[in-house]
């Protein structure tokens, strides 16, 4: 199983990061050891002073595919989850400044949080019109709609599968909307998709 993640897939987030809006999808990966899918507490790591949340819709690939055409991409998933792409922003900044890969800033243990999956059928909504949000201690910090993605899910699958074979169980973190920010020990994070509670996490 691999965890593919998309960078800057919502224009307002690219702006808040003072980054250009990409003209092609940009991917990175997290190792499978980064995954926290049981919503165990997130233990604040000692190597960062600035861990930030990025709330993202996560798509699970449900069949083997390579060079998938965009018009067939919808056959490769049927459910979504709410995830958090935790990022050690201070480390990432340092790596970026030195033009070095940011793997360790985004791939550390526990950095890929993910709630349970819900089918699109159950939600009664298409993949490109899903509202989701994240609250910290009850305060809304991030709110997005998948219709605002720069590259929609089918485009992401078509694009990445030209280079990397997708296998059953692979995960795609589809990018974060604006509102990323720091978490601190003692925080409680809650998230929803279409108003359904989909994530609940303590920072310890
Ligand atoms: Mg992200």
C-alpha cells in the first residue's frame, strides 16, 4: 500500500503558502508507517516546533490500474475518508530553502491521519461536490468543497497512473483547502464530510 499526496490543489491554499498555482498535479508520498487510521492520539514529535494540520479528502483505490483514462478513473474508487496530512512546517521550510526533499517533514510516523471510509453512494453526492471541514477545540479552522480542486480526483488518478501503477488499497490525499495552521498539545480535532462526523483526534 502506498500513500500518494497532492500538493497545492486548492488555489486559496497555494496563495496562503505564497506559492504558485501548479499547472500540472504535483505528488509526493508518505511511507505506510505514517498511517494512523485508528484515530489514535497524535503524539507531538520532538523534532518540530510547528506541526500543522492539512485537512484533506482521501480516496482509496479499489482495483489495479495503470495509464487510466480520465473517463474511466471513477471506476477505481467508490469511497472517501477525511484525513490530515500533518506537516512539520519548520522542517519543511528548511528543506525547501536548501532545495532538499521534504520526506521527513511530511512522512514521519503518525503524519497520515485517516478516519473511516464512507461510500459516495451512502453520501448521495458525487466526488466533485463534497463539503468537508476541520475544527480545533470546536472552532472551525478549515472548510472545503472538492469542486474547488484545481485538479479533480479523476484527473489526479489519470495523471499519476501514467507514472505509477495504482493498486487496491492505495490512498490518495487530494490536497488541503486554505486555513492550515499549527496544532498544540491538548488540542482536539474534529472533522466532517457533508456534515457527518468522520474524524476525531487528540494531540498529546
Ligand atoms: Mg497536504
